[in-house]
C-alpha cells in the first residue's frame, strides 16, 4: 500500500509564502517523476510543476519565478515553495508521483492540501 500525504497548506495574506510538502510511504521500490497540481473552486485541476528523479524541473507559465519545486529522494518527499502568493493561487494543491512497487508502476495522488490567499 502506497500513500502520498501533503502538508503545509493554510491561510496566507497576499505577498506571503508557503512551503508545501508531500511524502510518499509504503512498499516502494523507487519514485520517478513527482509533481504538483492545483484545483481552484469551480475550475479544473491544472498542472503546476514537475520534478524528475534527477531534479530536472518544469513549471506552468503562470507560476514561473514564484514557485520552486524540489525533492529529497532519500525521504521520497517533494516540496513546493510558493512565494509572493496571490489570491488567484487559492486552490487545493495535490501532489502525484510515479511509483514503482512490487505490483508494478503507476501514478499515485495525495488527498490535497488547501491554500487560501486572502487579506
């Protein structure tokens, strides 16, 4: 059984910062790509950022320069540093990871963590 658990969300004023974490646990052989997505109220889930096992990164244009994704392979954990938060960043943030287990390789999703940007 594999679990992804996000943490670090909360209520932040515009211009503030947050660091989200997502830890994968369970019977894991290896974790390949890890990513963050978000879903704002009334909108579809959208891609935010992705990081490979070798720390190559890719970002949505809307977050370039303000968001930074990183990972700790020893801890099977991915992070998302969010700076200069804007009200339009309000969303539930989900992580996912491409994980190899005894049963094979598949993408797992976390349950999400709420980020609310408001004064």
